C-alpha cells in the first residue's frame, strides 16, 4: 500500500480512505498502536501498592498495576492459559488477580503464582507463563504511558517539546494534579477525526460551537473575543497544539472559563509563574492539543482523553477531568464541573463536535464521496508569532498542524521499525 500517496501536504489533500479503510486500520493497529507510547492512566488512580485500573492500548486490553514494591507495571489483560481476561473490574486493589476460567492466579508484578491442580501438568514452568508485559512503562508528571515496542525511544524523547507545554496543565502547583473519571462512550467516527480536531482546529469553533456562544453559555468567549491572538504549534513526532498568545497584562487566569477559577488563578499566579516561568505563566495559554497518536488535552477546560480505536469507523472515547492536587475542595469541584460541562458525553461542546466527526467518517464510506479528497489547504494569513517558543509556530487558522499530524502518521505507517521512523525526514 502506498501510504504516502494518501497524504499530499503540498497540495493540501487527504484521501478520505484513511478514515474508514479496514486495510489501513489493520496497519495502524500494528504500526501505530503497537509501537507508539500510549496513555494508560494517571498516577493518582493507582496511588497505593496493589492498586490497579484496566485500560486499552489501541484495541488491546491492559491492566495498569502498582506492585507491592510500589513499581507501576502494565500487562496484557489476557490469561496465559486459554486467554480469558484476567481482570474484569475497572479498578480496584489486589495482591493477586485470579482468572475466572480455571483459576490461574497472577501477582501484582505479573508473575504466575498459582495453578490449580498443577501436578496434573507435565512440566509447567511457571516463570515462563506470567502475564505478557507492556514492553516499556513510564510516566511524565503523573501521566503514565506505555509502549509494546521495546525499541521505542524513551518517553522523554518521544514527548520532546510537547512536555514543555504539558507542564502548563500538570505542573502549575506543588503536588501536581489528580484526575477523576473516566467517562466512556462510543462514537461512530474514526479516531483521527478527533485527534486532528483537538490538535489545532481553531477554525471550527465559530460555526460548530456558535450556538454556545450565541446563548452566552461559554464564558471564555468574552476575553478571547476582545483579545484574539494565537498560533498553532507543531512539536515534532506528530504532537500538535493550539495556543492563545495572552495580552500584555495577561496571566494564568486568561480565558479561564469561570469567575471563581479566574480568582483562584490570580491568587496563585506568583506560585504558578515561579514554577513555569514568565513565558508559560503570562505570555501563552494553550487551548487544546494532541500527543500522537490518540491522547488529547484541553488545557482550559482541564480534560484529558484517549480516542481508543474500535475499528476503522468507530472509537471509544475515555475522558477525565484534571485538577490541581493542592486546590481547595470547592475549587476542585468547580474544575470538574467546568470540565464536564464542556467536554463529556453531555458536554455542550462535545455534542457539537461528535456529530461532525461521525459525518466526516460517513463521507469516507460514501461510494461517490470517498473518491474526492478532503481539503486541507488553509495556509493561514496571520502575521508570524514574535515569541520564541519550542516547536514550529504557525498561523492559528490554518491546516499546518493537521498536515503535520498526517505526515507523521504516514511516516509511522510506512516505517518498518523505530530506526526508520527516526531517520525519515519529517
Ligand atoms: Fe485462565 Fe484457564 S483461561 S485459567
Ligand atoms: Fe470543538
């Protein structure tokens, strides 16, 4: 399959096949989801020895489990005997998980501990039949990621410049963050429609979310209408975000979607600036972004989410609210409310977005429509950004970020291994 021919960055054209084709999806499972670093969960979800949550890496079910020595590991949620799921719970605490089929039991470090009627097996070498581990697991300021590929670069290298922007959500206050959730729901849309939207589609806000603005139920708009400057930023490795450039008297309270949160941010502005520095506390304010391939963040409304693929034309969305650990309880509640009010299955913005992504995916299945490419020709007409920021800054209303995402996607899909991904020109 000639993947590169599906993405034409010079012409600004994307072949609609990439949003619904089963063959492309099969390759994505292998080359994207079995190779890249994927979000597994937050450290605050597994604070104690024995704590676990179940998650997915692509379509692979996994258990994220803190062992009795405090080390976090991740394992395929698959019993080595016949393949039954070892863990059926969403979360919990266990020293041992026992498979419900024949009773094989595994300890929190993934080892096979107990096999009923073991004497009836000829020579079962228990040490060879532990849970299948996720090859690399690491965390960045509370966010735990894993990759099935032992050859993948370190998480730090993988995140690259994107980590500097993630700090603006994760490292504002002492103690970092904690999460609540996830909300989970299924949508008839390809996962990339959401990943590209969160990665920089400032263009859709006026029409898609116009009703929220007209009704006056989006309180961020007052500030951003009066001061409407920003940029797209491509961080490399397919990571992309869109950010406001804040006004000269701006600060971490800029465009906060609630008066109480504006007050909270003003109260803690000095601490935030001392942790993040002036540029990240006062000059920029990221809105939304995507860590390649399927982890997205909305800084302002404090949602993080995974677009789990469920076939070429379906995804399962998992969405958490992120709050500062050091915030008073009332502020945490407000932050959670703000997050869910806008982005959750019933969120005022989420509902607007979801319908569009399903329609875009539908177009990729249209007998006639799929032979016409999708348009990504918006190149932007705003003046260049004067700030010296990590990554490549581009016009906010453009398709540069989206094309950047798809060029990286094509590169990962074509490459046979990580050496080829690294050596291919971006
Ligand atoms: Fe798990 Fe048999 S499938 S014990
Ligand atoms: Fe939107």
